[in-house]
């Protein structure tokens, strides 16, 4: 609830309402229209407070930074998915024979026989004369 969050983070409830109006926080609502903050909302609030209190960033800057963080997280998810797909493809290809191995398997195996011993005459005794 807003009062508990305000007390926990030492901020005025109006500040939380302002963050909601600015679109920085979007707590869910109960049936009685009470604001309910999730763990993700509280993590986001901590980032907002760090940016505003410690770094002096105004709310427009906070909005830009939060949007960039979301885009970066989405890109990171896409990269991880891409790497996972590549790893699966490499693993799949590692289990397949390479095109060279596939072609080798189509070449019939020829068995070599030991050749019969054939004598070759030695013509080294004859010498040629230079003319």
C-alpha cells in the first residue's frame, strides 16, 4: 500500500502519486482502488530514488533512463535467444556428417591387392657415350 511504501522509503505519498502520474510507476489496484506495489514496482522505485536522490537526475531524465534500461533488457533477451538458437544449430550440425564425409560414404571402397613381384631389368651396365 502507498502509506507503507512511503514510510519504508522515507518519501511523501504525494511523491509516489506524482511518479504514477508521470508514468514512472504503475502499481496495480485492489477492488477498493488501493495502490498495490509489487516487488518489481519497488525495485523500479529504488532505481528512481537512486537517480533522483543520489545522482540528481530530473524526472524527464529518469523516464529516459528507465526506457533505455527496458530496451537494453529486451535486447539482452534477444541476444540470449539468438545465442541459444546458434548453440542448438551447432549441436545439431555436429551430429550430422559433414558434406565431405557424406560424399566419401558414396564412393565405393576399392580393396587394394598386393601386387605380384615383377623383376625390372637393370640397364645401368650400359653406358651412353657423349658425342
